[in-house]
C-alpha cells in the first residue's frame, strides 16, 4: 500500500484535531483534540521514517509521546484548577481579559 | 571741518539718549538740555555753512566716512555722510526751525509732567532728520527716513492716554510704512541694477541702464515720498497727526519731516530726469494733492486741521515742481524753505491761540482774538500774507516761480499743471483768509458758552488749571513762546525776497541740482499778475463769506462737497471700508482656517488613529477559540502564500 | 591634543543640569543660583570660543574627533564654522537671561511635598536643553547631530508641559490640560519629523557609508560619491521635513502657537529664540551641504512656502487676542524670512538669514520676556485685559515698545540689517518673491503697533492701576538685550565678519554665484 | 515500499551487537545548560526534603548561584573562542555552540537572574499573618478565597516551586536558540513552555485572571506546538533527516543522489515549503507576531507581573534565536520564498501592535502590545538576511530584554488595595507623588519609544540600518511610521504620570527590597549605557553574528 496514503491519513487527522480545537468549548475536549493533532504528527513521522528507511522519525515519535504526557500533566493541572475555581471547564467562560 | 558733520547728528542724539534714559531726576533740567543740544547742532550747522560759503561753488561738497556698516559679500553699506549745498540747506532749516521750536515748547509744554520725554523725542527727531539729509547712501537715508517716522509716531501719540492720539500715531506709522516699502524696493532695484546704493555711483551710472529700470526705481521713490510727504494717495495720516502737541505739528508735520519726500526726489534728480514717465506721474501727484489739500483746508473748522490741509497742498506744489525736472528742483526747495518759515510760524501761532483758549481748536468758537493776543495776531498775520503769496513776501516769490515752471513744462501738460497751480493759489488765499477771519476778527464767539465740549475732555494738564467749564480768558502767550514766532515771522517776510534777488538760491543749489531756465508760453509777468489776481479773488470770496456777516457757532450742514471735504474727501472712509474691514475679515477667517483646517488635519489624523485602534482591538474578544482561529487562518495564509510565491 | 573647548561648552551645562537637579528640595534658591552660575560660566566658554575662532581660518575650527560607534559609522566629531559660532554664542548668551527671567516661575505652589522639586527640575531642564542645543550646533557628524536634535525634545517637552503661567484666565484645571495638549503636540510633531529624518539618516548611511559631514561633502564635491537624483531628493526631503517642522515652516507650524502660548514665557523664549534655530541652522548646514542638487531642485517650492509663512504668520498675528500667541505667529513670519534667505542662494540672503537667526533670537527674547513680566503682573495673556500701562509703568512700556520696534525691524535695530539683507538677497534672484515679501514689513508694523496701542496706551484700566514698574531683576534681564539690539543694529560688522566666510563656503557647496548687477555686467 | 527495503531494515537491526560506542557529549561546551537543569532538579529535591521555613532562601540561593555559574560558564566559553573560532556542533550534532547561541544564552541567563530577583520580592504586599508574601499564591492548587487557601495563607505557605520551574524554563530557553536539529528544537520548546504555563497560573492576587491566562496560553501554545511538530514531520519527510545541516544541504541540492524510490517525498519542495511554514509559524507564535500574537495581551495581563516580565524578555530572546538559526542555517536557500512572507508579517506586526496599543487602558496590556510592535521591529532585522542583520537582532534583543524586565518590575511597585494598580487612570500624577519611580519608568518608556540616548534607539537604528542595507528600505519607512504611532501611547503614559493631577485615592508606591531595586537599577543602567556608548556591545553582537552549520 502506497505509504503516501499514511500521510494523507495523518493530515486528515491533523485537520480534524485542529477543527476540534476551533469548534469545541470544553477545555478537556479541546485539549484532547490537540493530542489528536500530536498523534497525527506521530503517524506522519513514523510513515516518513519507514519511507526513508532510517529511525529518526520513530525516535521523534517516542519523544512526542513523552512530551504529550508532560503536556497532559501540566494541562490537566491548569484546567482542573480553573474548573475548581469557576465550576466550568468551558474555554468561552474564561474571557475576563479582552480588548 | 568734515569731522564736524557727525557732530550735527551726534548732538541731538546724545540729547535723546540722555533725556530718555536719564529718568525723573532730569525732569527739572530736561527741556534745557534738549534745547541746548538742538541749538548746539544749529551752531555747528552755521559754522559748516560759513566754511562752505567760503569755498568756491565747485568744491563745496564734503563728506565724512565713519565706519563700514553692513559689509557682506557683494553688499557694502557704510555709515558715511555727505554735506553739499542741498543737505546744508536742510541742515540749517532743520536745526534752525528746530531750535526755535524747542524754545517755544519750553513754554508750551510747561505744565506737562512728561516734558522731559517730550524734549527727548524732539531731539531724537532732529537726529533722525539730520541723518536723513546727511546720509551719503540710500540705505542710511532709509534709517533716518524710518527714524523720523518713529519720532513722529512717538510725538503724535505723545498724549497716549488719549485713544484718538494713539490711533493717529499708529495710522501715521503704518501709512508711512507703506511708503517705506517703496523706498526699500527702490534700494533693492538699485542694488540689483548698479550693485550699489550710494548716491554718487548710482546717480552717475543712471545713464548706463534702460529707462524702464529708471522708471521703476523712480516710481518706487515717489511712493516713498508720497508716504512721508502726505501726498495722494498716502495723505490720510497727516490730518490725524494733528493730535500731537502743536509744536510737533509745527516742526515735523509742517516745516521739516513732511518735506523729506521732496528732498528724496530732488536728491534723486538724475533718476527722475532719466524717466519722463515717472516725472509726469510725479507732477500729477503733486497737482492732485495741492488741490486735494486745499479743498480739505477750506472745510475744516479745526484750526490745526485746516493748516494741515494747507501743508498738504503746499507740499503738493513742491512735488509738482520737483516733478518738472531741472526747471523746478530749485524752486521746489526754495518753496520748501520759505514754507518751512511761514507754516511753522502759522502753527506756532495756532498753538499760541490754543494756549490762550483752553486748548480749544474749533475756529467757530474763536473770534475777535486780535485784541487779546496782539503778538500772535501780527506774527500769524504775516505768516498768512506769506502763504497766500502777498507780493513781496516769501511765499509770493517761491510759489510764483513754481507756477511759472509749471506753465514752462510746455504743451497741454504745461497748461493743465499751470492752471491747476493757479487754481490752488486761489483756494489757498480763500481758506487762509477764512482761518484768519474766523480766528482774529468778527464777534467773540467764545463768550457765554460752556467751553470745550465734555465729550472730548481737555487733555493738556495746562487746561486742568483753568478748570473745565470756566469761560476762557484769552491772553498772550509768554515770551518764550512769542519770540520764536517773531523770528519765524521775520523769516517768512524776507526769506523769499532774499533768496530770489539775484537768483541767490538758484546759484547756491545749481551745482547739486543743475538748473534750467524754463520758458513759459506766457510771459512771467502775466503769470505773476494772474497769481496776484487769483489771490485777490480768493481773499475776496472768503471775506464775503466770513468777514461781512457773523460766523455761526454750529457748523452749517454745507454743500455735498463741503461735507465730503470735512471728511477728507471720504478717503478715510474708503480706507476704513476696504482696508480695515477687509483686513479684519481676512485675518478672522485665516485664524479660523488655521484652527480648523491646518490644525484639524493634525488632530484629525490622531483621531482616526484612535478610531482605527478602537475598531481593531475588538478583534481581541477574549475567546481563546477565536484566537486559535486567527492562528489557524494565519498558518493557512502563510502556507498558501509560500506555495503561491513558488507557483508564480 | 588641546583642551576640548567645544565639548566643554556642552558638557558644562549638562553637568550643571545634573547638579541642579540634585539640589535638595528645601534649598530652592541654591538651585537657582547654581543654574545661573553655570549658564554664565558657559557664556564665558562661548566667548572664549568666539575669540579663538579665526574667521579667515579653516572652514571648521576647534574640531574634535573621536571614535564613537564604529558599527554605525558614527564618530564624535565637533567643529564650528562662522554660523555655528554665532549660534552657539547666541544660545549661551540667552540662557542666563532666560534663567533670570524665570526666577520665580517654577516656585512650587504647595511646599509641603518634599519629594516634588519643580524648581530644581525647571532649571535643570533648561540647562539640559542648552547643552543639547549647543552640541547640535557644534556637531559635524550627521548622526551625532541627529541624536541631540531628537533628544532635546524630551527636556523641552517637560518644560512646556510641566510649567505654565502662574495665574491662568481659565483656572489651573483647564490650564494643565491645555498645557499637556500643547506639550504632546510639540513632541509628536517634532518626533514625527525626527523619525522621518531617521529614515533619511539611515538612507544616507546606506548611500555614503559614514556620517561625517566633511567627508560626505568632499566626496560629493569631488564626485567620488555618486548619488542618484531621486535618492538625493528623497533624502533631502527626509531631512528638510524634520527641519521644517522645527523651524517651523507653514503648514507645519501649528504646534508653535500652542507651545509658546501655554509654556511660561522664559520657556517660550527658549523655544522660539534658541531651539527652533536648530532647524534653520540645520537647513543651512546639512540640507545645502549634503544635497546641493536636491536643494536647488526644491528651492522654488520652499521659497513659496516661506513666502506663505511670512504673510500668513503676520496676518494671524494681527488676528490674535493672546499676547504670547501673537508673538508666536510673528515668529512664524520671521522664520519664513530666515528660510527664504537660506534658499535664495545668494550671499546676502544667507548671511542675512544667519544674522536673522541671531537677531531674531535677541529681539524675540526682549519682546517676549517683557511681555512675560507684564503677564505675570496681571495674570492674563489676553490683550483686551490691558490698557494704559505706559501711564503706570513707563519703563516697562518703553522696553516693550523697543522690543516691538525690533520685531518690526526698525532701521537702527539689529533685525533690520538681517531682514533687509534677506530681502535684497532674495530680490536679487527672485524679484517677485522679494517684492511680495515686503508686504510682511507692513504687516509686522501693524501687529506690533496694534499690540502696543491696545496694551500700553489709552485710559488706564482698573486692573492695571498700581501695576509696579520693572523691578531690578527684570531690568537686568531686558537692558542688556536692548543694548545688544542697538549695537548690532548700528555696528553688525563683528558678526558679519564671522558669518561671511562660512556663507561663502556654503555658496560654493551649492555651486551658486551671486547674480551680477546689470550695470557692472554691462561694463 | 518494496519488501527488500523492509528486509534490509530488519537485517541491519538483527545484526549481532558486539559493542555500543557511547555517544560523545562535550560537557564543557554544554555546561551552561547542564548547570541550570541540574540546579532545577536540585530545586525539586529541595522542595521534597528541605523544611518549609528555609525553602525560600535555599531555592533562591540555588537558583542565583546556578544562574551565576551558568553565566560564568557562558563567558568562559565565549572567552575561549567557542563563539568565533572554535564554534562547533556538540552533543552528536544536537546542539550548536556558536556566537549567537552563547550571546543569547548569556542574555537569557542575565534576564533569568533579574527574573529570580523579581520572583523573590516579598516586601511589596503587606504581611499576611506575620509572614512576608511574594506575588505567588500560597497554595496554587487551592481554590481562591476557599478555606483551604485561607489556611494555607495562615500557615504561611509559599509557592517556592516557582524557582525550579523558572530554572527549567531557563534551561529550555538556553537550548532553544542552540538547538541544531528539529527534535532538540521541539523538546526545548516544550521544556521552556510547560513551566511558563504553570507559572502563569499561580498569581496571589487576581487568581481567576491568572488561571485564565494560563489556560489560554497553554491551549494556544499546545495548538501551536502541534503545528510545529507537524512541520517538523514534513521537513523530516522532505530531507530524510532532522539535522539542520543535512536539511540545508538538501535544500541547496548539494545532496544529489536522491534515492529514486523516495523521489515522491525526498526533495519534494511542497513538503519543504509547508513544513517550513508550519515550523516558522510555531516560532512566530512564541515571539508574538501578528497574526499569532493574540495570546500575548491576555497572558501578559493575567500572569503574575514578575512572570510577565521574565517571559516577555526571555521568551522573545530564545524564540528569535531559534527563528534566526532556522532561517539562516536551514533555509538560506529558501530566502526568496520566506523573505516576502516575513516582510508582510513584520509590517502587520509593527503597525498592528502600535495601533491597537493606542487605546489600551491597562499598563500591562499596553506593554504587551508594545512588545508585539517590537517583535515587528526585530523581524525587520531578521529580514535583512545578512550577518549585520543577525548582530543587530542580537543587540536589539539584549537591549530590549533589560528594558522590559525593568519596566515590569516598576509595574509591580505601583499598588493599591487590590494589589498592583495596573489601570492607567491610577497612574495619574505619579510623577508628583514619587518622582523617582515615575522618572525611571519614563526612561523605560522613552527607550521603548526609541528616543536617542536610550538603548531602544541604538537597537532600532541597528535593525533598521541592517534592513535598509539588506535592501528592505520599505520596511524602514513602515517601521519609522509605526514608531511614530507607538511614540504616541508611550507619551500618553508620561503625560499621565507627570502632567495630570494626582488622584486622592490614587495608588501608593511600595518601597521594594534590594532585589527589585537591583532589577530596576540594572535595567536603567543598561538602558542608558547601551544608549550612550553601545559600541562595545555592538562589537560583541558583531562577533557573535555568525552561525555555525
């Protein structure tokens, strides 16, 4: 199967994730969409790695997972604290600062 | 000897400096210092004169170079003096009459607390006037020119607390400025044409340039002359200038300063000779003015304004003469000198009358004063005879010569100018007789009436002693005032005869302003006869009107012409409507433009910036997702553009 | 390496400013005396410069040159030609009078606050301005000049916005808003000008590779530095714009009336008599030397603008109801004359323009400072609030009149010499413009005399009754200025001798010859 | 993809391993980073083991010492010629040690020191229950106003974790501009971003805004980094490697023999362009360039002011460093593609920032927008695409960071009952109340406005000059215009401080401890020195202007 298809899939996932970020209100969901984008990147990396026949891509993929995990830690911490003080995880509610 | 020339100017200048900076501690002696220095200057003048007469006609001109004034690449202006017969004539006239009037003022200004300053100003005037006539180049002359303007400004407005006086002073200065523009442009033209503006080089080089240039220069000089000598169309200030103390009117606005224009024209003879057109214009200006002034003089009830009108018209004669070229220059100057005598005398007389009449100036409230102030009456009378050209008196000689010369111009011009001059002579006789009769003859209209109308509060401190509403007690003025009048009277009686017997004056001035004998189409005798005839007619008319019957205290409405003449032939109204009003509108609208348009653009830009900012910041709506949108869009554009750049 | 005299003339006031600012709040008068002393010392230095300067010597003298910012091709280069010397002297001369005149203008209203030290600030700022102005007259490095040309805005800005007339007809609240409006307007106008100039300065660097005035001028002269016509014109416009704002030239003038109206009179004098001169000076020094061709190309347009300034400024002066704004518009008219003289491209015009800068400085100082004394007595700037002052305060009136006569350039007073030179110089090459410009003379007489008549003459107004005459301090301020006006009017030779050679250099820079008089040409 | 290729891939992996040669690490040249990261880890341990009372001082001590040591190391390296002659690649090509890297690391470290000082300031707020408090929450986890927080305050807790977080962030920033392959770039990005997200959330006052800022920053940051990562993937796909050098060679076409099997991807310019665009976009997000700037105002306003100050200074430095390296080392071959784009970005950034700032009413937001405008000015230097451009940008960054930290430090001083009084109206008449503070702030504002004799002017001149020489004269004109617009609002603040009457209920100016005083003092000093005698630092930047590749 033509490896380029993996790339198409990756871009598709990436776009879906991005769209989710743009349209979803709940911070958690938005965050999950970001994760989806990261996974799309991973897919692309791995696909390229196979095509080039070297391991760099796959290594990056591993790093990405770690980073994603770290982001989850930090992100959830922030979102939860926000939720606790506002009793809402909607990103639209968090708009004290504007203009 | 040359080195004395500077002293002529220095003496009165020193006086001015001392008196004006000296402060109150000089109040006691101020007038004496001033008079002394004026007299000193006169003495120096006489000494120089003696020396000059000693030499033969060709070597009489002398000069003194003081220092280089404005040395700039290609532009040399020096402070240097030139004393020739022409200047000398003026020096003697200025310092002589000036000194007399200083003396007169001692009495006239006695009760004025600011007498010291008055003398300071008078000295300043003398200095400036002498600088004017002694300068050896036009730029330095310009300094004196504006200097006398300043002095006249200060003196007209001497009683500054009187709004009318302040306004008159301002008006005089402004109108003169217009003339001065003419002079400065003339100087620039000389500079660009001849590369210099010293009398000698310029006047020698006139031959080397075209007539057009000369005409331009000459007309500009004429404009300047009109301003200073109150010739139409710049005459309007002279009447108002009578707001100043009477000695000022006598010295500045009759004898000396106002004749500076004539001096300028005669001094620039070569330029005018080079341009017949300019000369024609000059004669026309003179002719028009001499009628204008005369007519105005007939209508005024204010004695000083009547005399002012007459001054205007007499100077008209001089300008006319000067415009005639070599046949007229000498007579212009001669009339200038004689006029200096009798007009100064007349003004001093008028002042003396006012002095005795609680400063009343309205001749309709005079009458029969000859009994009360005999000296004034006599001196004034002699001056009167002189000015109307009573045979044998000075005015007769000088004016008659001018009328001859006018006819001698030849052609229709000659006839027109000559007859105008004749007509002027008739009118002169008329209005002067009117003044004479209304003031010294007839019933005593000043009795049993409230004095000076409260509307115009009397201003000279002298009056305050008399009290406002008390009936005036006409009295002769003190010696210190009468003596100068007498001296001037003598001058105005014999001056003319002395000058013209054996053409003394002609020979005296010929080396400077070469003289040509005019040949009038009609014999000189006829002209003289005509002159005398019209004079008699004028006197007669006046007698019929003011001598026989009583003169009404309230001025009758009078004919249209009279009413126009009372208002200076509406010329002021014209100025007011066109210049003053128009100017006010112009400035007001410009102020508006500056504020709304020029400034508005600036503030407008700031405002639009603010508005733009206000609109743009709405994008920052606080919603994280919309921020994400802008990022996403941005990324998309970034990618698209990069790809497109490559595609194209 | 001799003693860096020029640096000293600038450093001394700068240090003085710091020292003055450091004076503790309580010792207010100490600060005043300190500032006065420093300014006088600076004057002494300036006089030394004047003496050491040899009119017939090199073009730039007392030069100093040190490496500064090599990366920007910038050197610390000072040097004065005749024009620079004259203006340095003028600055150093006027500052002591300004300080003396503003002696009480910055006394704090509330004395409780020990932190707030307006007096110290006021005099420190004045000295700072002096330092910057002087160095920008001395700089022969474009960048160095630019730095101080811009930097001087800041102290000026605080002087305008921070200190105003004591009693203000509209009350303190509106006064302060008007003040800050004026200050902001001043700053933004000049900043925009300066920034546009910055673009041109950078452009100049790109073209020339360094900022040394002399090097560039030489390179231009001997053709080793070619500049495309369009480039030269753009650069010229960039420079000229900034200077025209500073000068100010119509229609970039509107900041001046606000600034001069709202600032205290000494500061107003500082603006118009000293700071604005940098603009006209720079036109002469930089525009003409760096971009001769473009200058000639732009001359007609500039002359027309100058002409408009002359007439327009004078007319608006006639229309003013506020004494200080009137003087401001009069200054606009005078700057029109200066610029006209510069761009007439004749020796008379440019010498006249240079003299004009000096004379206008002195005459405006005289007129404006006396006006300030008048205003401080009555607490109003409106002409209508005065009348008959000469009766109660003759000396004040007299000095005011002399200042006025100088402003209308009466012969015998200094401004006449310069104004006439400018007119002759312009007339020689552009007769029509020269003639139209003479209208300005009449208008000048009009606004000065109207001002004098309305304020000084006529019946004494009730509020004016008992107005004290000039005090000793005020007399000390005015008298020397008047003496100077008369002296330079009667005997300007010392000044012209210094200025003339410099002007000749400039003329050769722009490769212009004076038009020959017709007759001599015929010979 | 053919089976053989797969097989070969397997076989290589399947070979019997005889020995592993350990990766070669130049500890000396990496020391600055290592020191800081190590200190950060120590900081974590400190949190774990040191008693609460003495944590604050221990942490402060550790951080300061670590940063100082790291700075010393940087200086030593620079002195050792690692910036110029001995510049080279370290850590198996992951990290470049060259002029720009060292210069920026030095700047970041100094900013970090001042940052620590402002973090450690505990004199501004009134004491709570007898405990000195800093600008950070007693217990970030507890809900603001809840009992638990009250208890925490009563107990005198303080969030000393901020110090290790700060150190981690600095560590990441040190790597970021030095990263020599895309992986390192990405890791560094995350390493310094995540701590900053947290730091934003832990303000003592106005916690809601603080948390909101954190969330926005975090989500948008993550979003951006996702883009970056995808871009990295594409570049990798394009070049078959993530090493800058290799990619650059592929771009130049110096690597000729492209495996025909990979012709579809390798050397495919579409991948290159899209990838490059996405990576650059991630970096532009960090520098806050329009249109990726919108997080800036909100985050700057919400975050605790010391954090804002540090972030505003250091993040810009690091991000611009990375951007420069990417554009100058990886994509010089692509100059004709990216220059116009950056041109446009720079223009909209300058104008946008300046114009929107005009109508701001909150001092922190105002500074945020001004920082956006400044990003635009710096981009002008980036566009120059010449060594001069690099050094000018380096200089500008150095100058700018000190001004920024100083300015925000001053902001922390002006306080009223509700903490910092950031609303402009409260600053009215500050010049009357405390002339010194107002004067200092005025100096910073003038530097921002680029008035001569301040570092701001020198920097602005440097970048504009470089841009003009680089043939981007248009940028200079736009820059000049936007500086004029920008001047307007800086002046507005000055007017407010000096020429408006003080409000009776106006804020008080707290007297800070020597820590903040130092920060401000250094800021002023640098501002003036760089303004009057910038030559030495220009030389530094000039020598540092060459990238190694």
